């Protein structure tokens, strides 16, 4: 039930109900135990212009949010690293994006943990490079070709198996009329196979072959992507030994957005953070 529903049912004020719930959340969730945690995911979520960014740390085995703090980057994680040291947790692996702020913080505070760059964020970056190429092609194209390329952003960035049959002829037509776009799209689809390789050696060979192809196209956007992957190759290839991603955290992000919409925002920052820490136990029930 919402706080307003409880207040109406109990004839208590909304503030009184909130204070009671807040005290209960603090008792049960304020300091989640870290000693048995082995695998983490670190990511940020954007909650609009007012709240902006929050940094989250997730236990990948239990699905529990272990840390939530306003802001992004190293400063938002300082309190978490202190709690990890005090708990003497033996973290084995951490999934994060390729942001220097996050991976450098992991290297500094968890020197023995394996850093795994997240698959979702790598493919997101590849989509950004492909869209960058598409925009460049639109600027250079003229006449009917310009119109055919301009409306293909959704088709280019979506995974091929998720495209409807009626969309395929339009995508095929745009790709056949523009060779750089065709190369970019095929390389994007091929890159998705990197995480399906059977072992570390095969994954390394696949990654370097892909980068050679991308650099060989002489297309700036694809060359930039290849250089980024080569620079972060060790963290990408660690997936072969620790097959973790932050995909579970993406699902949590959707629950958080649902929570903020249902509550029409939170004026009490501490109460909001406690609600995040209890989110793995939250269930919406029909009452009456």
C-alpha cells in the first residue's frame, strides 16, 4: 500500500506513517551485510532533471542493492569502499562500464578483484558509433538517398532478431545503397558474437580479428570503436573467466523508475535511499 493509503486506513498523519516506515527500513536495510558478497555490478541511473544521477552497487548473486548514493563517479562510492574494508569482504569480480571513474575506483579499492567491462555498455557504445556514422552519411547524401538513410536509426540500432518482417526491406534498401553503413551494420551484428565464444583464447582472437576489420574499413567511427576496444581489451576478455554483466542492474533501474513514478518523487533523500536498499524485497500487492 502507498503511505497515503496507510494513513487513511489508520487515521494517522502521512508524516507519522512515513516516519514509522522509515524507522523500520533503517533497522532492516540501512547496513546490508557485505562479508559474503563475491560479485558486484556498479552502474549509474538518471532520475530526471531534479534528482539527476545516482550510483548503485548490486550484489549479482542475491540481486540486492548494497549501496545507493547521489552523484556519479568515485566520489559517490567512497562510503561503500569504507564499508567493504570494514566487512573484510573478498570480492572476486566486478562488472562495470568503461568509464574511467568507475574502473579506476575498482582498481584502487579492490586490487585483487577481476574487472569485467559490461557487455550491455559496450554494445551501447557500438550503437552510438553506428549512429554517428549514419548521421555523417545523412549529411553527405543527396536527394532520395538522403531520405532513405535519414529514417533508419531505429532499424540500424535494434538487434536483427527483434526487427519485424515488414521493416527488413527498408533496412536492406538503405544498406545496399550505402556501403559504409552496410559495413557498420554488419560489424555491429558480428560484435555481438564476441560474448558467445567458448573460451578466453577464442574470445581474444575474435576481438582482434574484429578490430582489424573495423580499422581496415578506414571509416572514422568504426576505427574509433576498434581503438576503444583494444584499449580496454583485458577488462572485456575477463568475461571469459567471470561471465557477469550488469544486465540485472538494468532491470533494477526499471523498478526504481516505477517506484519514483508511483510515489510522485521523494522529498526526503534518506527515505528514498532506504527504499532503494529494500527494493529487492518490495512487492506490489492488491489489498482491500
